[in-house]
C-alpha cells in the first residue's frame, strides 16, 4: 500500500515538474485562435487573436510579459481564415498625450473589412465599423503617429487599395493605390519616420501567372491625412517571390522576400531612398526556409548601432515548423539567432513588434500553435533571451505556485 501511495504521489510530482518546465519556455498561452497579430504602443503590447466566431485582444506589459487584460473586439463576424492569408492585423498610434490601437480584420460573416479603435487601457474608442465595400485577400496596417494607414488587395484581383484613419477612427481618405499587371498578394506596409514615407511591398503576378515578382510602392500623406499623389513611387523587381515583409529604414526601407525557387531562402534588401525605390542593395540572405510562407521584419533604432530583427517560420528536416528569430546588423552580420521549437505540433505565422518605449530594446512575438489552434506570445530582450516565464501552467497557476506544489508533494511522499 505504501509503495502504491508513493507511486501515485511521484506521478503527481512528474506532472507538476512538466508544468514547471513548460513555464520555463517563457511564452504565454493567449487563447484558442486561427490568426494572430502583435503591435507595440506605450507601456504595453497588444496581441490580437481570433477565429471564425470572434476577435479578441490581450494587453501585455512591456518587459514583464504578463497579460494584464483581455478585451472582446468583435463577437459577431469573426475572422475569415483562409490558408495562410493575413486577414487580421493591428497597429498603434503613439502620441505625446495618448496611445491608440487599431484592430483590422476580414470578417467571416460577409468577407468585408472591419476595424475597431481602442485606447491604451484597451477600452473602446469606436464601435466595430466596416472600412470599405472591397472584399480583401490580404491586409496590413501601420501608423505615422498621427494617422493609421491600411492597405488591402481586392480578393483575386490586380487592385491594391488604401484607407487613412485618424486617432478617433474616422476615415479621412481612401481609394485605389495601384492597378497591377496581375493578381496581387502578401501586401504589407511600414512607415519610415525619418523620410516621412509609407512603404508597401507585395507579390505581383506577371505574364498570366507564370511569374510572381516583387513590387514596392511608397508615398506620403498631406497634412490633412489625404494621400499625396505626387509623392507616389513604384519599383518592380525581377525576382520571383513567395512571401514578403517590409520594415522602416534609416530614411528608406528594408524588404524581406522568400525566393520562390531553390534554395527557398529569405533575402533582405535595403531601399535607401524612397524617391528612387528601384535602387537597392542586398543586406543578407538567410539559409534555406522550406515551406516558409510568413515572416515579419522590423528595425530596432538603437542610437549607436541600429539593427534589424526578423521572425519567420521554418520547416526542419523532421518536417516540424519552428519560429526563428534573427538579429541582423545593417551590414548583414548575423548578431544573434534563436529557434523557438514546439514540444509537439507546429509553430507558424509569426507576428513581430519592437517596443516603442525608448531606450528599451525588446520585441514582442505572436504566433500560432496550429495543431492545437492556439495563439501564443512571448517577449525577448536584445540578447534574444525570454523576458519572463508566465502563464504556462493553466491548471496549477504560475510556475512559482507549481513549484510550491512540487515541494508539498515531495514532503507528502516522504511521510508516506
């Protein structure tokens, strides 16, 4: 009988130890989800997540990695999840007096774009509103600190649209940005503060779909938020791509694209002058990324040594998807590299945000555990170590509580 009791207690001990080790991974279980996006703003990060029945956001404290509030954004339309299409995005508008977040998504119930603006506490600034009558394929949003700018391509078409919204959520301008030669996919937008330009990168189908080339467009806004049509520049690159990402530069932009053909690597180029986007130079080429269809790139504006941070999914030789987080110098040097590996299943579709709290160098990362349909998030410091280990022991509380239970179980086992 004693041996049996000890066996039971030790079995409980092993379960608890497993829970503690899960916490040591340093990421948060946000909730059941089929899409995820992350933005920084003020003292918090915002993680947007949802599936075909809801859209939620979670506020996470910077340099704490502790979720502090969950907010229901929409419980009617849900997110129209289709393959790897990015149909949910979030951005922040950081003013000297306030912070605003915008969540933008393609709704499951009618396929239109909807949005909602929140304040820094996660409270509603607007109700849920429809953005446009266009039914999008992909969408992306960013901010210049005064206006939000959304870009979205019409489903299965060659047309790319834009919309500009102010901090209160009012639409101040929208319209057609570009008509391509063929279908447009993977459109993503960033804002470069030094030049005042917005940059959009996407894949464009040429020659009746026989070639999928990279296209880049940049533009400015007028003081009233309207698109400055005389500021628009465009460049087409004769390179076949299967995924793209864009980030602000030091007066220009950085673009990452995954090669459509072998060796299927991610390449990062710099466009130093927005007024001449066709002039560029290659910064780095990362190793083979088999079946990688989502990546996110951002600039860390360190005052003395700015660098890039890039998150992308990568399939291992064991056919398991992991998330790689790479720190890259502007000269192309690899300054750090981290693989975030699941204990089971696959990690996919990363979304990256650099902290807007100066001079903090930290990055929030959101991604999906696709096999279990869950959104996860984590925060990493400049040396690519996890900020903290929280919210990973749902049945036993925090890792500290689980550790206390381990000690109790051990003493019980000794007395039996």
